[in-house]
C-alpha cells in the first residue's frame, strides 16, 4: 500500500498558511498528526483530510473551537 505524504511546505501551500504556523501547531500539539522520519516532518494525506473533516464548518456562528485550539492526543 502506497501512502502519500506532504511535507511542511506542501501542506502550508495547500492551506495557504505559513510553514511557521505548522511548526507552531506542532509545538502546541495542535493541528494534524505528523510523522518525523530521519529529522524530516511529513504529514500523511489521510491524516490531513481527517483533520480537515474535524474542523469543517458551515457558518462562522458554529460553536466548534477554531482549528488551532484542538489538542491532539499522542498516538
């Protein structure tokens, strides 16, 4: 089974955010799950899509917390 991965820059481009935002989210233990392999940080596409599904909203009035406040448990 081939698993597609995105690096920090690719994910930042996908979401039009700064790569530093992803670094801060990792430090704060928020955002999507990631892997650190040989010093490289990569995100599995399936984890990115699962995270997108978690934080999706229909309106700005929904009460779900913003993406950067979701604390991810350690796996």
